C-alpha cells in the first residue's frame, strides 16, 4: 500500500532531519545556491531526495559543484547515484542501483522589483546504465525559463521549457527515463509563512510530439514482453516502450513545503498527482549546502 511506503519514507526523512542538526548546508542540487547572501566563487552541494508511489521507491543522491560568476550567471556539474525498488505489472519486485546521467547546467537570473526572470540549460551525458533504464544512451537536454513576481508574501510564477527528455523535478523522481521531443509548462504560486517555511502549489502539463521512448527503471532489459499496464504506466510492463506522444504525455498538480531551519540546510516535502497515470506521489529532499567549507579554504569568496 502506498501509505505504508509513505510512512517508511517519512520515518527516513525524520531520521535525516535529526542528522541535519549537526550539519551546514545547501540548495537543491542542480540549482543556484539558496543562501540568503550574494557571493561569487565555487559552490558545493549535496542532496538526498526520493519519491514514493503505489508501485515504486525512487531515491537519488546527487552531489553538485559549480561556480557563481556574479548575480546573473552560474554553472553547475552534478553526479547522481540512483536507487530504485519497484514492482512490475506482473508482480515481480525489482531493485536497481547505480550511476545516473552526469549533468551540467548554465543558469541566468535577472531580478527586479517588477519581475524576476531565470533560465537554465541542462545537458546530461549518457553515463547511466542503459540495461537498468538509467540512461537512454543519448545526450539529453532541457531549456527552461521561469518568471515570478513577489507580491508581499505571495510569489506567483510560471515556467515553460523544451527538451528531448523528461528530467526529474523536486515534486517527483520518476521510475523511468524518456527520449523524444517535448514541451513542459508549470504555473502556480508560493506563499512565505515566515520562519523559513514556504508553501507552494502549481499545475503542470507535459506535451510531447513525435515518436517517444520510455525506458523503465523497474523492468530490466529483455524482461518485458508487452504485458498490459494499468493507467498507461508502460514503464511497469516493458524495459523499453516506443510509441506516440500518448505514452509520456501528462498533466496534473503539485504541492510543496520548503523548510530551511538552519542557514545551510534545506528540507523539502512534496505531493504530486498525475492525471494521465492516475498516480499519487509523495517526495522528499534533504539538502546540504557545503559552500562554507570552500570559503574557509579560500576557494570561494563573498
């Protein structure tokens, strides 16, 4: 049952929260530093996050290093390690672990009293194991732009992007990888509750076109034989599914709680509902921003 899995995940989350009391720490891996001050120099982040739904546990430990050039430009290089435990459509339990796709990012941010704008280009190399579905065997990319406006405690935002693969988000660590052209959209609002606690809610849409491929993380290569999967979850039936845009098109909504009780620590707890897959996913993240270690060594500076 999903709620049994959720309870187990939240228990892990609670244990990690206690560990974080003795650490300093970070912004989500793959994004610009979340520390409240502006600085330039090297950055170092590490993030443990995971997602739980009715058929799989999906965890990732990602370490990211980067460089902040100024208040506008930064770059990142990330290395993810993936851990997956899932159940196929035939009831077989599968566990997989290994290196994911090493990725690089270039980010641009422009802030003003009227509008904040940001864009990020992410490119991933096919370093993951294709037999486990951790890689498509191709170089993948995502170009996303976001706008936001701070209005007292409210911050409405909207984003749009184009890609040749679906990248994971803070709301969901997917038990599959995709290859094929697509556009994705999200719109919502965040609300600052104070005391380093922020709530957000959004709706999303994923719109692929042309031929699409879905690589399962829970059906090993040569294991699938075309068995049917409920609610279009082809990743539970076959290691590789090739088809039209309908196999990975999706829309739904997200809710998120972000909490930073210490200067360099960040917790994240999220819920996502996929209408297409009829799937509820609970996700969490515990991040450590380790840049202060670089500052003490003189590598990074304010």
